[in-house]
C-alpha cells in the first residue's frame, strides 16, 4: 500500500503504516457515513450507519430508498465520515469514492455478523427493528480512492491512501 501526501508524492513507509492504522482506527470508532449517489433524478446524499471491513464500508438500506435505487442503476458512489467540529483546525475525517454492491449469500451473512458486533442494539428484542430488518438489503462500498483529512496539519490537508 502506498500513501500519498496532498502534493501527490509518495510518503515514507513508516509514516504510511501509521497513517493506515490511524485511518482504520478512525473508521472503527465512528458510526455514521454520508453516502453520495447519483441516479435518474440526480445526485443524493444520505446519512447511514456503517461498519468497516478494512477500508470497505458495509451498510444496510431498504430497496425503495432513493440512494438504493441510485446504486442499482449507477454503482459508483462516494462517502464521507466525520464529526461535527466547531473549529476547522480540528477537522479530521475520511473521504472516499468507489463502487457499491448488494451483498448476498456468505458475504451477506458475514456482513450482518460484523454489523451486529458494532450495533448490538439491533439484536435486542424490538418488533419495530425486527420488522424493518426484513425489508433491508446489505451493501458494501469498496473504495477505489480514499483520503484521510487532517486539518491539524494545515487547512485542507489530506493524504491519499492507495487501496
């Protein structure tokens, strides 16, 4: 794996390893992504719970939602993971673009198990959640480009992680 600075120059391996670890930890400790899709009615963004599998983001959605409809016709998507910061120098986050695909079979079962570990409330007895889960599909957003944003290193500083 290579990691690039904002200027596009390959970073040193030790820094790359630390940044990779920092990026994966950021994904593991956050829960919501903003998913951006495009389709027949134009662009759309939706906030969704996710769980990561490496740099892949796994999420669920009902087939009738606008973003799920968009992904079925145009699998290219983008996502951002971040907090609600008050000071721009503290901003950190993830920006990525990639391909979304519906999961089935063993991949779906693995995704559900991973999701339940991060969000155990879903497994609790709750008729509303149980009913909702019968109507959802499971998806994986696999990034083709991924950036770690860190404004503590300068406004707009981002490092690309080659995935």
